[in-house]
């Protein structure tokens, strides 16, 4: 009897890996509101950022906060801008093919409702989706990684993120890691791993 080999577990961040980061959103909001981007980002981080990623502030509360921070921008314009900038990166289109050779998992600091549309049509390729706003912890908090680890089906794990601090947290769990560079060269590393 031939035993089936366990599939590798590929765990992906979303922002900067599978889709654009939200940098263009903040730039667009600041420009439309006539305020400095650095000031808007600093206020976001100080007042609501971590709470949004951890889910203790709802998405609706975020839009209310944004309306107060950028009163010159209509809520509908802000929501449309978010949709426009949350664009897929090339790796998103590779997940279906990769899922034939590996189990695909998502581990992201994000708002669930913002990223789920990215996976429309390929949901069956994903073994799990762990989003910080649903779990209550944000990367690099080890508890979020431990939560994601309960979804994995083997110990052969590779985590891809665009932030070194998040990779370090994954390494502490014994996961292999790949830093997603802005030019997408990291994709070759994943392809190489899947050929083994």
C-alpha cells in the first residue's frame, strides 16, 4: 500500500503578498481631504488602527471615524477608493495552481469583509482563512499564529509575508518563511519549493 505524501502548507499574508497594501488608500484619502498623509496615518494609528485589525472596532465604526477625520470626503467616495486600491497582485492568480500541490491558507491582519471578495471563485482552493479582525489578535502576536497553526494539516509549513517582524513570529513556531519583495521575486521561491 502506497501512503499519500502530506501536502506542504503554504500560508499567505494578503497585503503586499496577494493584494496591494492600503498605502494608495491613505494617499488618496489625504489628497481628497486636503490633509497631510502622514498626519492622517498617525491619527489612524493612534486612535483606531490596532482596534480595527483586532476586531474590537467594527468596519462601520471605521467608516464613521474616517468621516470625522476626513470630513471633506463622502463615505461613498471613501468606500469606492478602498475597492479601487485593494487590487490583486500576480500571486493571487497562482493560488489555484499551487493548491494542486499544497494546502493554501490565508493569515492576514485585515478586515474580513475587505479581503473576502479577492478570493471570489477560488474559495475551494483555500484550506483556511484566518483574519485578525475575526480572531482578536494581530500579527506579530504569537496567539494569531497559534490560532492559524490549528488549521494546518502537516508540519511542512511555509509562511509568506512582506514584513520581517511577522516572519520572525512564524519562525518561532518552526515555520519556514519567505519575505515577499515588492517585485514579486519571492514567487520563484514558492515554485521551487513545490517542485521538491
